[in-house]
C-alpha cells in the first residue's frame, strides 16, 4: 500500500485539480504567515486571518478527499457478505463525516471609516 505522500506525489503530476488546490493552500499559508508575524492585528485583520484559516483548511480537506478517492480507485474493494436477518452491511471503516468547507467563502468587505 502506498503512503499518503506517495499518492500526493502521483496526484501532483496527474491531476490539475490537486495541483491547483495545493498551490492555493501554499499561497494561503504564506498570507497567514505574513499576518501572524505582526504583533498586533486590527479587528479587520483578525477577520481576514480567520477567513484565510478556513479557506486553507477547505483546500486541505479537498486534497485529502482526492487522495482518498485515488487510493480507493487503485485498490480493490472488499466484498460484503450478506448477513442473515440484516438488510444491509456497512463496509468496515466507513462513517458519517462532518460536512467539509467545500465552498469558497465570500470576500470580506471592510466598512470604510471615513466621514
């Protein structure tokens, strides 16, 4: 079985979507690092920071999903045996997951402080 890093390396070369997600994740990481270097953030900068963190996490979730899908395509799925008295059997390892932040957050508008 291939490691997650090995699968990510393959996806980097074969999937435009994965490569784009990874580049966006890296860009967001850089923007967050710039904000975090400041000692004090304004309230607007705090909002931007939270927005960037959520967007970065959404990119990471999408990349992990692509890796999971790629892994499942490359390995045969186990057969499910019918159990007497049961209507359906869940595959081992399946579970209900939290909804991901799969949609891009809307741009943040900062009210002007002019008068």
